[in-house]
């Protein structure tokens, strides 16, 4: 049965979570790349609900060097949570576009809260070159975009872990990390100790993306209403996605990324989709935004034949 849910776009021009400026332009780049028209060609109903406001800090000097701009980021994530809840109340599928990956705390808080009110929980698939499992105690940089997955699992500052109505927002046994290839020492330990399932690029090389995603979807859906996919474009190799916040060589190919999204569509268990870390400043003629649009279409059911 074809997914008939209306797709609601929420842009989040957040660049406070990382060190490199430019990812705040990601939502605009997606719109320029023709997301609305491409979805219309598929026959999908679409509403662009604009951008969630991101407060500008009074100074670019963070108050807390262990969690830079935490107050501004948590305030934005609270607003994003509320917007996600409104989309779900309308029966829509939220498509959140960033912005750096710290915004995921707000997206997951909204989804988790909505299903928690109905006595259900959600699964989480996190596609990323990085684990995003740092805390203020383990981080070498203080960048909050390296902390959101930990926060969704209940590790980290109260300003982030407490955004949802459920604590933790997601359970470790329903959380899967895919595509990792660059981890900090502290987060490597938390990945092991947390109990989440993690697939590095080595596992993808050995077993193939199809097998990895089939296992990931099974884990994320066991005893849940379905899963949210939080997709960092730096999970793709820079050859395919050059315009990202923190590129790391050796990532998923364009074809592997599409296969991942096609399996998401085939599962019929997608609750929300999030695309982050698109940086037009370092991109090549908006290639990464165009890839992002293509990947979204695959996740929403576009077929070759």
C-alpha cells in the first residue's frame, strides 16, 4: 500500500553545534534543489512549513566551553520538538532539514513524545560518519553536534536529554548506528557500553548495505511503532557529498546511500526523516543538496521501474 501521508518540511538553519559555518544554509539549498517539484512529480502532497527560528548568541564566545551554545541550541530544539508534534498531529510525516546534527535532539524529542502519549515507543536509525556519542565530560571540542545521539539515549546535559516526555527518548536496544568511521576515544567507550548496535564502514564492506539495513530495521522496529531515520550527509563519501560540515573519506557510495533509503521505503515503518550537515559554502554547484533531494525521494518510495 502506497504511503499517502503528507510530507511536512521543517527547515532548521542551525550552525551553532559545530565549528564550521555554512550548514545554516542547508534548508535553503534543499529548496533551491527543487524538493517541492520533485515530490509533486511523485504525486506526494507536500507542505513547506518554513524554518524554525535559531536564536543568535549575544557573542560567538560560548558560555560553556564543554557544550558550546547549549542554551541557544536547546531552545531551538524545544521549538523544533513542538513543530514536529504539530506535524504528527496533522497526520503528516515530518521531514526535518538542517543545519548541524544537534537539531536531532528536537526532532527525536517530538517523535518520542508523540508516540509515548499513545503508549508506544520509537526506534532510531542514525546514519553518520561519526557516532555523535560525546558528552560534555568526554568531548574534545565542546561541539554539541557531536552529542545528539548520546542525548537521545539519556546521556548528557539535562537541557538536551530532558527535551522529550520520555527519558530516555529512545531505548538502546532499538537504536542502530550505521556508517561510522571516525570516533573520539570517549565516545567509542560509550558506544560499546550503551548497548546500541553499531555498524562501521567495515561491516558494510563485509556484509553489504542490504544486509546491514535489513538487520537495522529489524532492531529498530522490534516492539516499536516504527523508526526515525536521522541521516547525516557526511555518512556518504565526500566524492558523492562534498558539501558537508565534517567530511570523512571512505564513506558510503551514492548507490549504497540510495539502497539504504529504498529499504527504508520498503519497510513502511518510517516515522520521520531528518537530513543534516549540508553545507553549500564548501559544496560544488549544490551537488550535495541535489543528492539530498534524490535520497529523500528514495526514502519516500521513488522507484526505478
